[in-house]
C-alpha cells in the first residue's frame, strides 16, 4: 500500500461539479512516484476531468489535491509536468522540428540556450520515433503521428510527472507497444511518474498500478495482479466487469 504522504499525486475528497452534475465524487487516492499508474474506465466516466484537475486546468474543484508536494495548479508546477491531451496540440503550418523548437523556446527562453534546446528537440523527436519525419509539416501527418508530436512536446522539459490522456488512441498495435516501452523507460531511467488514461483494458496489464473508474467514482486502486486475484479472474477487463457487477448488486440491495 502506498504511503499517502509520499505520493506524487494525493487526493482527498476530490470533487468536481459541472452545473447540476457531479462529475467526480469525493475521490481518495494516491499515485506513487516513479511508477506508471493507469487510469482506466469507459468513456465519460471522468478520466479526462480528473487529469485536468491534476494539471490545474479544471474549474470547480473541491477537496484536497496535491501534486509533487504543491497544490494542483500552482505556478511552480508548470515546468515539472508534461500534459498530453486527447486532441494533439501542434501547429499545422510548422514542421515537427519547428513545432518542437517553438515549444522548447517557450519552456526555456534565451539565445544562450539554443544549442541545448536543439539537443533536447532532437532527443524528443527520437523518443517518439519521428526522426525520419522531422522536417514534415504537421498538417500532413497522420493522426497517430500528430499524437506522437504532442507527446514529444510534453517530453521536452524532462518532466517529473507525465499526464497522458489516452495517448495511444488510433495507433496501430506496433506503435502502441513501442510507446508503452517508452513509458517504461521514462519511468525507470528518469524516475518520472506517469499517469496514463485509457479505455482499452489490455493496456492495463502494462501498468504498475491501476485506478479503475466508473461514473465519477473509483471502483478499485490496486496492481493488475492483485485485482485479478481478488476477483478470481484471468484479465483486468474481466476483473473490471466483475467489480461493476458487484457495485450494481450493492446499489440494488440498498434500494
């Protein structure tokens, strides 16, 4: 069990309301540093809202949410967090390298740093396997390639925390495997914490720990092996369905 006081992300009573609807319902959880935590659940369960709360861009958040020892949204966290949204954030009329040059300059301004920025940009492009397309216009890339450019942008500052909102959507199986290999290298070699969301349950097997979500609540917080053992199932997907059925049965009995 993770020590809450040592977590890279620590939430207590985390609640988000949107109009009359409660999107996140009093969540209590922690994310261990230097590990890959998967945030899994069906579309619309609140994964993206939770990630926006973690990076400090979500409105109407109540409860306690600390990130890397500071309140979520603190200005000092900007350079310490890499965030990749579902919609790739790139400029279509710039090449991959020009996109990364621009964002690198924003992160680390100053002419004296140009040589170091070039090295950082080249490394980030190589990390996402786009070296052969570095001079291609972003507007001519496939959806999967654009997603990888966004990931490269997030890797520019060697962040301590990477927040990845469904980064493998639309990618072929080989590229998905390669990206997960990259995530594990980042966690191991750079001691970075990674929070990655997905609705593809087989990706859960690649995570060190899982937060399984449904309807704005956390159904389970455990390792893949422990979840399978607890539910006596062979896959995380089967474990998730078992927990959903269990929760439904409890709701029915409470009526």
